[in-house]
């Protein structure tokens, strides 16, 4: 990176810090609590008490671990998320440089994206979005950095660990390790390349996904990454709500009415 590139990097960090400080101290001093937030806080409290016995499995432990790093202090969690937001902007900047964009363009795009109000707003919320954005940005940066370079097991293990952590934060992303593995295979495709050392990318995500599913099996009797609650079913039955039993018309008819609206 040139001296100009380093200067842009310092500017990026400075702007990111000042914008967050201005918004949090000048305009929005609250921590945003959503209905989903309570599930993460509850699991964080259980983790701090070293007691997962009988846990409902509503949430996976990735994000609650961040809350435990703040010892349950939500202002500390927001501070961590502000730091993650600034680090995320650095990753965007470096990723764009790796993709051969100019330093000026990379700086401008990174500043613009990292200071959008919705991005900063999620950093003040007790939700997974800021942590997920950071992890995905870090994984993509490493993917760009090492895609055309020979790597060793240590490099692959670090990336695999990050993919596993992402899976632990949000099990939905368990498909990503397979996607990245497929992209490596498809580059100069040969049958013998299907089985190679990059399989280690799948190790930690599989441990995270199935390990937490086993914990839920012990606590709830269901081998699932997160418990499928009645609310989930209500959200998923919207398209066939009218097929419910007649005794539940008081539920299905409003569904159908507002679906059509």
C-alpha cells in the first residue's frame, strides 16, 4: 500500500470514529432493543452462568458470546459493535484495493458505505447484523487475498474457523463454506481437485452447526440448529392459511384477509 493509500486508511478510521461518536453522543444515546434482542440476552446470561441445561434452543450462541465479552453490559456491546463497524470499513477498503480499484475510489466507497445511517443504527442495536457484516467482510477479504495464491493448512484453518464462527452466530450461513469450496474447485476444474486440502474449510462450520444442534437435542429432544417455534410456523403458513381446520378460522380468516390486502 502506498503512502497515499495509508493516509486514506487513517482518514477512514478517523471519519468512522467521529461519525459514530457524533451520532451516539449528539443524536442517539439509546441502545435499541428489538423483540429478538431478549433471546440473545437470555442466552448470554445462561452462558455467563455456565448453565445451558433445559435451554429452549431459540438462539445460537455466536452473538451472545459477544454480549458475554461485555459482561452483560449492553453499552459495552454497542462499543464493540462500533469498533467492528470501523474494522469492517477497513476490510472493504482493502478488498477494493485487492480488486484493483483506485485508492481514491476505494476510500470514497468505504466511507459512504460505513457511514450510512442504517449501518450505524444496527451498531446501536442488540442484534446480530453488525457482527455478521464484519465476519462476512473478513471472510470475503481473505477469499480475495488468497484466491490466486498457494496456501497452507494454517491459512485454511483460520478461514474455516471464521466460517464456523459465522455459522455459530447465524446457522443460516452454514451453506457459505460449501459455496467457497465449490468456487475453488471450479477454478481450473479437474476431477481430482474435488477432494483437496480446502476441505478443511468445512470442518469448523460442520462442528459448529452439528455441535450446537446436539446441545439442542439434549435440551429439547430435537436435533436442530435453532428451535422451530409456533411463531415460525405462523409466519410460514401464510400462503396456505385457508386450509387450516375450521375450528381455527378465527386465526386463518384474518391471515387470508390481510394477505389479499
